[in-house]
């Protein structure tokens, strides 16, 4: 049992109950601790239920009762099936307290970091690191920058830039703004620091032109060209205006004439050009034709030359030629046949080899794709291995980060031992059950046997009973015997039942004795006395 | 024909597509240059990715014509590893019907025997005697296929019914030896259309301007550019963005004719053109008239124009060819568009004085 208690108390601590280290079992828990533990668990399980309850037991007795009954009601609302009331908290028995606390601890929400729902790996570790960092910073109150200790300065980095940087920046901006103003202003006469007249002049310089002088390159060029044009016109116009009209007219006429002449020349040139172009194409075509005709004619000439050579003996030559033609035709066909004997097998061989190569290529490409698949698989396996390695590393890190004092393995081992014991007990129980069942069976069969024996005997005796007096007596005795035996069996059974009841009662008594009735009785009595005193005091108050 | 038929056949080749999916140039007689081989592999539909089968295509490259017939092989015992094959004929003349018939015969022979030797016999027979026996029935006689027939094989009426009055643009472009590019995604449509176009200038009887199947390949484009005036067919719509290749662009699929801005001036249309256009349309729409009659009528009109032009020429200093007297042309006071057309026509007909 103490193992269970130790686990229970260990799990109460994270819920916020400061259980002193000397407390090792539920028996050692004071009512204050029980109340605090229950309230804190309630708050963790269901904040709306637990919030109105105070974890500290108030000094006033009636207040204590109220708190205890509220707590009991809250527990019942949470679904606690057992018997619970104010006495569970104030006059706790070890058994009830353990049941209640076990119930509450089971209801406790699982801590995130223990649940394993969180994804392991790098991102998980990072998130956790961020979380701890934020929690750490939230825990520290904000302190003005000047009052920070070095650690705090590191923690609370201010967003504001350093003051010297701000100063530099401001100075630069001011200079930049001042520069155009200074250029626009007339130089300030030495004298009193601000002469109103000078000021007006200074502002007028900017305002008069509407803006500060800022000419684009375009306006500049425009300006220049304007001036040039003006100069040129003046220069031209400088010749005098006297007899210009007549001269202009004649000049114009002459120019127009020249223009017309030039136009005509251009037109004729164009015509000539076109003609030349056409001539060129014609000549090109002619040349091409000529060249072709030449080729044809050369062939014809050669043919005719040969024909003339053969002409003197035309008849015989014709016959000869015919023969030659036929013979060469035959020869060519036979040559083709010979060639075919070489060509055919070679072509077949080529096709065969080509097919082989194709199939080899197909095979190799299949192999290649297979290889690629394998490669891919190996790569993915490597990645998987790496991932697992990382997972292993993070898990190891996590394991190292876990508090050393919780020797989980020992607990697990003990739990396993307990489970083993339970299993052993269960086995024994089942063995006993089997025995009981066998016994029951035997009893049943015996009863049946008896029943049958009796009925047979009864029948036999009954037959003879009418004739024989002795037999009649025997029959009576038999009936009596049977009845008495039945009664005896019933009595034995009743005894068994009563014995069982007695055992139950004894157990109950033992339980009651174990729950320290004399101590709680004393406490109840003292509380009762205190209550009476309080009541009396309260009753006295209005009277005063 | 009084003159013996000149040797027109140049070469025969064989392209096979096998079960490996390769289109291979497997056999030829006589030798064919590597440049031409790659060109013919490009032309035969076996190297195409889209796997469309064109049974017969023809075209011209550097003044020699190629004719390709492609056959699919279906459970032939002689050709086990071959799925398709193409017979390629190179010849000097334009005659699709003749060479289609001949290549078909060669195809049947090869399909049956699976050996080029039998094909070779037929080829030599046609080369030396102009005749060969077909596998099934009858025989192929080279003389049966007249060049004139080939020139008249296309239907000019179809062209006019598709383009109407705009046919006169094609007529003008052909008369002035301009460069015409025809686009259609289907090679058969291009071939049918382009082979008919030279009939509009029947007086020249020149089918060498026809390049009915050109790829936008560097060598082919260079060879095409070396010609003065041509009709080129492309299945690649990319050709639209090559204005250096055409003066007149015909989008056959959308029935659109575009005149390049560079030749707008030379191709200015006037009253004369309207006249010709009306004549063409009227003649072609007459159901009584055959295609050859329509061509004849157009040819008559052309001759009329050429006669007008001839009247303005003079035989000059010992040159056997008469040359155009541009002064006389100007004195005639034709409308400017007509004068312009006549002048350009004179250049096309090589009648300018140089």
C-alpha cells in the first residue's frame, strides 16, 4: 500500500500542493493537507468548480464545515461515486481519503510534456525552448532600463535605438534641410542675430519664383535653343528687307523647276532600274536555260558522234549493239543475283542484330529503372535512418533533461511486481473456484443419488406396507428419517450462511476499529464543544 | 515518234520498313548519291512519325523526278521481317501515271518474290525495250503513256471552281514566271493541284517548274531558290513564315491566295486581267467543255496577248530573237496596268532588249 501512497503523493505535488517530504503515506495527511490537495486538484480538473473554494482551511469551525460540504458536493459533481461528505475531509479515514485522492489524481489532466502527443524532433525541441524562454521572461517583472541589472538587461532588450545614434541622425536631417535654404537666401549681413527685413528678403527669394530654382535638363536645353533661334533669325533678317519680295519669287520659281527636274530624273532612274532588274532576271533565266541546254546538247552530241561512227555498217552494227545490250542486260541481272546472295543474308543479319540490340536496350533500360528504384529506396532508407537517429538523439536529450529523482524504472518494476502478485492471487482464486465448483458438483450428484435411492426404497416399502405391519413401520421410519435428514441439511446450510454473515460483520468491525473511531470521536466531541461555544458567543452578541 | 525515245529512267531504289521500326534504304540500281538517298527517305512516308501511308508521291529535285509507291506487307512469305516497303523511281520526265503504273508492277513483283533480282529484270526490260510483263495480266508499255496525256491529267475546272476569279492571279503569276508556294496538310491534294497549274501557261509546256513535294530542308530550299520561277508544294504550314520563298502563297486548305508585297507592283491587275479572269471562269463553268477544251481556250487568249506583244517587237542587229521595242509599247497607250503586265511578260518571255 505504501507504494501506492508514495505515487499518489508524488502526483499531488505537481498539482500545487506542498506536501512536506516527511509525509510518506495517506495516513500521515492532515485534514488541512487533504483539503488543500483536493481543492488544488479540483481547480486543475475543472476551474469553474474549484475556483470558489479556498485551499486553506479557515479557523472558524462552521466555516470549516461549510467549506468541507462544498468540497464534497464539488467532488460528487465531478463524478466521484463513493460516499463523500464533510466528514471525509475533516474526520478523514485513511481508506476514504485514499479513494478520493486517487479519484482526483486520475482526473487530473495529463501534462503536455509527458503525454507524448507532442511531435518529437528538432521543431519540438525548439518550441519547447521558446516556451521556457517566454515563461522565464514572463516570470520577471518589467523594470525601467536604467534600473536593470546586467541579467535583466540581457533579458529585456529595449526597442529604442541608442541615444547617440538618434542625435547623429537628427543632425544630418537638419543639415540636409538647411542646405537649399542657405543657397536661396542672400548672405546675412553681420549684425543683430535676426533682422526682420533680411528675413523677409530671404523668404521672398523662395516665394517670388514660386519654388526654389530647380531646372530640369529639358528646360535648360529649351532655353538655349530659343536663344539660338532668335539669334539666327536676327542674323538672317539683318540683310535688309528692301527688294526681298521679287527676289524670293524668282528664287522660288527656280527651285521648283529644279525640284521638278530632279523628280523626273528620279522617276526615270526608277524606271531604268526596274527595266534593269527585269533584264537581269531575264538574263539569269536565259543563262540557266542555256546551261541546261548545253548539258543536254553535249550528251546529244556525244550520242550522235558515236552513232556516226557506227553508221557505215549500220545493219550489222545495229545487230551488234542489240546483242551487246541484251548481253549486258543479262549480265547485270546475273550480277544483281550475285549481289543479292551477299546482300540478303547481310540484311537479315543486320535486322537480327538490330532486334537483339533493341531487346538488350530494353533490358538495360529496365535494369536502369530498377536500379533507379533501388537507389531511390536506399536513399529514402538512409533518410529514414537519419531521421530515426535524430529522433533517438532528441529522445536521449529529453531523457537526460528529465529529473533524475523520479526513478521511473523502479516504479515500473514495482508496478509490474504488484501486477504479478495480483495475477498470482487471481490464479489461486480461480483454483479455489474450480475446487468449489467440483464440490458443488459432487454435492449435486450425491443429492440426486439420494433422491433416487429414496424414491426406489419408498416405492418398494409402500408396496409391501399394506400387507405387512413391520414394513409399514419401516416405511414410517423411512419417511421420518428422510425428513430429519432434510432438516439437518437445511440447518447446516443456514449455519453456513450465518457464519458468512458473521465473517462480514467481523470484517466491518475490524474496518471500523482500524479507522480510529476513538480519535475521531474525541475530535468530533471537541469540535462540537467549540461549535457550542461559538453559538453561545453569537447568541450573546445580539443581546449586548 | 520519229526520234527514238531517249533514256528517261535514271534509277530504281527500294526502301523497307522492318519489324524493328527502321526505314532502311536497302537496294538500288544504279548507285544513288547519299544526298539523294536521304532526300528520298524523307519523301517516302515510312520515316514519318505520323505513320500516314501515302501510296504514291512524286516530286522534283534538281531537274530529276522521283516517284515513290509504298505498299504495306501483309503476311507475305517472302518478306517476313518487312512491314512496309517503297519502290523509288528516278526519271528525267514528268509522267506520274506512267511511273505509278510501273512502280505498282515492280511492287507486285517484289511482294511475290521478295528478291530485287526479279525487279531488276523488269527494270532492265523497260530500260532497253520499253516494255515488261506484269505479274498478273497484261504488260507495261512505256509508249502507252504520252507526256501530253500527263500534262492534261489534272482538272483545271476544279481549280477554277475552288478559286473563281482569283484564278487569274495564278495565271498572271505563272505568265510572269513568279514563285508560287502551295500549302495543304495533305500531300495528295497538293500534288493534284500543282500538277494542273502549268496547264494555265500551256504555250510553254514546261512542267519543270513544278516541285510538288518540298520539305523545309536546307538542301531542298537551296535547290528551289536556284530556280527562277516555280510552283512548290509544302505540307508544312511553317512555309507561310518564309516570305523569301514565294511571291504568291496559296493556302489550299483555306482557299486563300496571298500576293507578296514585293511583287504587288508587277502583279497589278487591270482591265486585261479582268477580261482573262472572266474568260477562264466562263469557260470552266461551262459543263459542256472538257478540261482540255478549257485549257485550249485559255491558251488561245494567251497567244492573243503574245501576238500583241510580238507586234511591238523588232528584230535587232543580227540577233535571231525579236526584242521588245519599249517606245512602241508606250506609243500604244495601253492602260498603265496592261502596259506594266506586257512589259513584265516580255521579260518573262525573254523578249527584252539588253
